[in-house]
C-alpha cells in the first residue's frame, strides 16, 4: 500500500491530474452538538456515498475485539449468560456454558448510552471478499464453504474453483459478492490470510490467561473498505496520525488486508490552514443528513420522518414543472427520487420498515420499473436493504436490518 503526506493543494491536484474525481475514504474527527465523533466517509467522485460516525470516547475494547472472557453468572429465566471482561459485564444470548468457565469471545457491542454491552462465542473475521467464522464450543472436524447467493451460477462455479485448493481447517468460510469483481489472487490471498489469523486465535486461546486480547480489529474507518460494494477507493485520506500509523503497521504485517494493493494509497493530510473536513465539505454533508427535507435537482424534494413503527419518505413535486406530459414528468421525478432515497437510507442508516410515497402515476409499467430501479440502487447497501413491493396505493415497501445507530 502506498503512503505519504499531502496538503490541500496536493489533494486537489491529484483529482485534476487523473482526469476524473477520485474515490476517497476520509477518516477524521467532526463536531456536532458539542460532541466529537470519529468519522469515516466514502466519497465516490466527491459525492458522499457511505458514512460512519462513532462518539469519541475512551474505550478499552472496540467491537470486533476477541479476548478471553469468564462466565460470571447465568440468568435462567431469560436464558442468557453474563461474561466478565475485566471490570465490565457483557451479555451473551444462551446459557449452555458453565459458571466460572473461561473461553474466547468476540465483542459485538460496547456499553454506550445506557445500553448493555454484548459478546458472542462465535468468532468472525470479515474481509472485503470473504468471511471466516469459528465456534470454539462446537468445533468441527472439517470446515465448510458457502458462496454469496447474489452470485450467478457461472460466477459461483468460477469462485468455487478458486477456493477449492485452500485448506479451510475447521472454519466456516463465506465468499462475498465483492469477490466476483476481484482477481483470483486478491480473493484467495485474503481468505488464506483470514484463515491464518483465525488459526492463530484458535491456537493462542488455549494458552492465554483470562481477559487476554487475542485479536484487535484494524483501525477505525477501515472496516468500511469491506462494506463498499464493487468500487475500491483510490485513496485513504486521514488527518489522524495515530490512525495513519496503525493502518500502515497493520498492512505491513498483513499485506492481504483490504484487497491488498488494490485499495490504493493511504495518505496523511497535513495542511493546518484548511481542515480536512473543509476540503470535502464533510460538516455540511452531515448537517444535511440531519434535516427532514432533501431537495432534488428537478425541483422536487423528499420529506424523511421517523415514527415508532416505521420510517416514511414522502416525494413532493415542489417546483418541478409538469410539462406537456405529466405522466412522463412524474415518472422521471420518481426515478430521481428513488436514487436519492436509496442514498439517504444508506447514509442515515435507516432501518426496519421504510415506506416511500411516490408521486402517483397512471401507468403500471412505470411502477414496475420504479421498483426495479430502487432494487438496483439498494445493491450498494452493505447492510442488505430490500425493496419488497409497491402497494395498490403506490407506496413502496422497503425493509432494512438494524446495524448500529442511525444518524441523528
């Protein structure tokens, strides 16, 4: 992975030199409502496409960390177990473990905002092209291979031939959809690397003392490299020296991380006169995600509101001119609205049931095409949002799993 230190002028010079706007993963700190957040933002051709915010706080362990925990107590009435890690207690679903037992666990949630922390006994390492899982409590004699259901039969056959020669050990290996757009070398090297790390965790778990750390996840923000569909960022740009150094150190030890050399450069932004957030207008972009109204180029706009039961998105014509053929105009506006609604759903991390009330159209074929357009737009969603159908009232139903907190 290439590295270097850049200034504001170099940031923009690189954009103009390539003849196109580059795809950048930006990692920095932002301020909102008096609080500081670690922020990772993926800009595709300088347009915000993916965003992760986490409050800056002293945190002993990040989600994804694997360590040795101790079963503190079991809750028979709820069928749950509490695992002690240092001074903290972590919730674990299920109560088949013995009180006092020590075992490797992976942190799923840290204690924030009064919410309980949680761990899992199934250990998972996620890469850009594959996922390797291992359950120490139910270790198998032979590993298993699964391929993404989103691959075509032909793609599955090709990818399977790539993986057939790899020793899966006792692990469950899943090859992700991203693999079909990568080279055999990048895919196999990453999966071999993940298996190697899991083998080390498995070996060390039998010799380490209680509360010992077996695995630490890569630097904040880099997990987004595994979430971005198809596009690989041209650069990783950060103004945080500790994150910059952690990325370099990790990729030197594990060069297969993040698709190997395919992900481009990691750069430390050093221009004190202009903050990195200003270079990308990041604070402005985040501020817009906190607003209910989203304007479209056509003059129409979206109204996004959350209720206890669902999220509603209402498409309004606004200043849009109907023209001589209102049906075609409304269809065009609805297509524009669908693309922006999908982008907002992903950026705001909206989840659960999402209902979109589009502008009424007379042609049933237009509704069908609109549904297909939304389904295509949601393919970029790393959390697997799905456009289910259009109701008789012309309302589109979308379901999206809950992962993390929404932007608010």
